[in-house]
C-alpha cells in the first residue's frame, strides 16, 4: 500500500515539489510538503490518497541526504533511481533498472536516455528531456515504452530534477522511474469507451467529431476530395415502438454491418446517434464511386431485416457534403450533410448533396462528360453486336450495334448513363460518327449480316449528317444495303418535315431504315405511311407481357399484321424465352432479337457464331 501511495505521489508530481535539500536547488530551511495524488487501478476505480509528510533533515533526521531520500522513495514504490551528467549521459542506475528495462546497468552507463530507450521514447519525450537538461530544469511528463526480459510491455514515467554541487554549480540530473502501465491501460480503455458506440463498436459522435476535426486540421492535398456521408434510417423510432428496444438494437447492429460491407477499408464509419450513421471517405475519385456507394448502401438497406417472428424493411436518406479546402469546423460539415438529407426528403430524393448551388447529379454529369470526351478522342469505346434471328429460315440475318464503354478505373458504364450526357453536351455527334464508322468497318468482317445503328434526334438535325454517312460508306467500302439506321418513335413528331427529308436522302443512298421501340405511344398509322421504313421493331415491353396476357398477345398479332400490310418486316425485341419465340413464330413475326436468340458479343465472336451456324445448316442440322 505504501509503495502504491508513493508511486501515486510521484506520478502526480512529487519530484517537482519542494523537498528540503540543497542538491535539489532548494533552500536548506525546514519545509513541509503535502502531496495528494489519485491513482486509478484499472476500471475498478480504486482510489488511493497518498500523504507524504517530509521535514527537513535537521528537524526529522530521517534522511541525511537527497541520495538516501531517493533510495527510500525508490524502495517504497519507484522502479529505479537514475542520475546523469551535464550532457545527459547516465552515470548511475539503481537496482531495478535491469528488471524494468531488460538491459544491464553497465550497458546503459555513459549513454543518454534516447540511446538507451530508442524508439520507446516518442518524439515529444526526446525533446522534453533534451530541453530540461539544457535548461537545467525539472521534468515529469516523459513516458517511455519498454519490453523487459519477461516480454511484458510496460510504460515508465521518468521524473527528473537538476542536481547541484558545491557552490551551486549544475552537475547533472537525477530522478526516478515509475511504472504507470496500469494507468496507461486504464486510460486507453476509458478513451475507447469515450469515443466508441457500445452497441455497434463504431465511433460514436464524440469520436466522429474528433476524427473529423483532426482531418480538417491536417488540411487537404490537391489530389484529395474528402466527402462526408450521413445515413439516416427513416422512422427508426417507430421500429423501437413497434418491436421493442431489443429489436431496435438488433436492427442498428445489422445496419452497421451492412454499411461496413459497402464501405472501403480507408473509409471511417461511425454512429452519430439513434438511426443516424457517419461515413467519411477521404479520397472520392471522379464521378461515380460516391454515387455507386450511395446506390449500394440504399440497395443493401432495402433488403429485409430480421426481427422476432417478422421480416422488416426500412428505407434511408443519405446526405453528402463535399468538404472544402477552407472548412475548419467539424460540426458545420456534419450539419451540412444533415441539411442535404432534409433537402432530399423535401425534394423526394433518397440521396442529396450539399454543395454551394451545385447538385450531385450536375457535378457527376460534368465529370462524366470530361471522361467521355477523352474516351471518344482516345478510341477507348467498343461495339457489341446482338444478333437478329429470322424465324422462317432459322438463320442470323442481322445484328444491332450496341455501344460499350469500359472505363479504365470504374469498369462497365451503362449507356443509359452516358448517352443522355452526350445528347445534352453535344458529344452525341462525334459519338455517333465514331459508332457509324466502327460499325461500317466491322460489317466487312460480318459477311452478309445487315448491321443496325441507332440514331439520335441530334444526328438527324445535324446539317452535314447525310454527307457524313455518304463519306463513311465510301471510305470503308460498305455495301449500303447492309447498313440499317434505327430511329425511335419520338423523332417522328419533333420536326416531321425535316426528318422526312433526311430519311429520304438516306434511302437514296441505299440504306435501310427501321422504326425502333414501336408501341411506346408516339407513332400513329399516318407516320408509318409517310416515312420510308423497311422494318418495324416491336418494343420489348409488349413482348414481356405477351405470355401473361391474352390482350398482349392480340397486340403482337395486330402489330405484325400492320407491319406486313405496310410492306415492312416485323422484328420483336427483348425475346428471352422459348415460349415468347414460339408465340411470335405462330403470329407470323419475321425476326426476333433478345437474349434467347443471342447475347451481345464482339464482332469477331459474332462472325464465329455465324460461320458455325452456316456450317450446321449446310449439313442439315439446326
């Protein structure tokens, strides 16, 4: 008990207190020192109050010298006593040094603390000792990690005072080392509890704010774009009310685990409180990783959660804040992400970005435009061909060219994402010219197949479009009869006269014209009679319903009959089953296209499929 009390006193600052000893630089007159310290033993909170009453040597006669006093203190509770010369080199080490540090005293004498303890002394401790010795001052806040012979890591606190010889000249430093390992471990455990959420093990609000504050103090490198996400579970209080607090806790743990799965290793995740979670991504790369992350989070959290005797579905809102270089207040950043959630709820959106006037989608589209422009210029796009099967002969007679973009960082990017961007930014013109040129080059390797290429309204409105098609045909040596251009129903009603003129010019070049996605509600019989179509492509939505509805089957029959009455070939899109194919054959449909007939594939693979089919048909096989 006495040893623990004295160690507590030393840890709290005993050596810096006024001992009556000339060697410590204090007057020789009688002094009283009252030291009170609190020592925390583990998490049990054992409280010890140490009272050390020391009288000057002439009054008490207990210690005749500072050396004797330090020896008594060391034996009472400190690990060992030490002394250095004026340069900080160790000159004396008492018993206990070898046991504590794992080094014989003879190996340490003549060396500095930095040389003896090495990496166990963190940088601030190195500076503290060096400055104290140089300034002939006391020190008591130096901690060092040591691994003695028993292999058990310990933390020592070094406490030192200047010592003086005759005439008051500085002769070095002396002090004690105290083992504070238990205090450090308790401090770490208390710190973990202070910063972490007990339910999930994630950082709590305090931990999140401290981490974000440290991140803001560090500043932002030029290539960094940190983004803060707040994920808020909708109506979480209702879960507790309906199923009880235990079920609510279980849902929170499941939410935390799903967020972990969606996040990167470099992301920091926390629980702010209730059903609100925190995610800090330090490096948000261009345009789609953050959007992909929010989509994954939404999809993951939409999956059912397990609660007693029931399956629970929840929804969430996600607020994002792109941290600016001059941001300094973590609470402001958090509040902006929470404001984004409020705006998202107001606008009916599940995800919203708080940025100075710029919407997340707008920023994403801008980045996407830049990447697409580079992909077109660098020829980093590709075409895949989906075959069209003639039902009467069983042969592949055509293929639709489908644009593919495999991004070097983000993999496959769907045309539904980048085609609208191309149309809004004017990139659709160079993009369409690239597709047309590549399809014509590939057609020379695809035998007798007729290649279909999709056109946009912007293509047809371009004044030099017909000339561009004519020039491409000439340069690639493509037979015009093997090139088919597809337009959608919506194009017909935008500028009927101009569109008709362009299509007639294309027909005079010898090309085929197809009406795509027929049945979506725009084109009437008058348009079909007016425009020079060769083929009618029935929209896949009609085909999907054909097997489930007697009326849908009647619609297919009517569309096929209409096409034939107008002298057009009927092609059904989105055929995915044998049942659909048989129905279309029975109704007299000419062509089918879809996964059942064949999936999109590169030109070389398409040529191989056609060659194998031709060989099989030649031998009478199907």
